[in-house]
């Protein structure tokens, strides 16, 4: 599964990251969430891979979106 994550900087702005690299930065939280979901959905539609969006919580990551292959496709692949 491909994971896009949101990370907050010291100045309070947010970044959208993938594999530890920042793709977009200096965003407000709402804009970062919206952009991360859009990028994740686009990657899922183009590649067919499962993709999710997460942000840090107090104890664990909070999943904001998940785009998975339909169950019928998974059953056919097995």
C-alpha cells in the first residue's frame, strides 16, 4: 500500500509527504488534507494500487482516506 502522510512543521504549516519526501509544503491543514486526498485518489485511479492518506495523532496515525482495489478484483487475482 502506498501511503501519503501529512507532517506539521515547527511554524505550524503542513506538508504532504510520500516515502519521507515532501511533495507539497507550506500549506494550511485543510488545504493539505484536500491535496493529499486528491493526489492519493489520482494515483489509485492511474495505478490501481491501494493508497491511503494519514496524519499524525496523539498515539497513532489517523487514516484520513483509503483507496483500495475492489474486492472482486482481489478475488480474481487470487
